[in-house]
C-alpha cells in the first residue's frame, strides 16, 4: 500500500484468519479505487465491502 501511495487512506488492518485480513479505510476513501490500484500487486483475491459503522 505504501508503493501505491494509499497508506494515508488506511485506518487499520485487522487479521481475520490465517491468510485473511480486513483493510479498514477512512470514511471518505474510495474502496473500489484502492482495490483497483493495489489488486494487481497481490497474489490472492480481494474484494470490497462498503458499510456503515453505525
């Protein structure tokens, strides 16, 4: 994420399982845009969930 310049958009990274992580972004961040930018650099699949923290 640092190589693509999106480090400032990430709030935290939560570990969900052995090889599963959740990337929590700021509210104003475009999640699909980050996936498009960093997706080709990953060796695994990745998806986006846009939700409300209420």
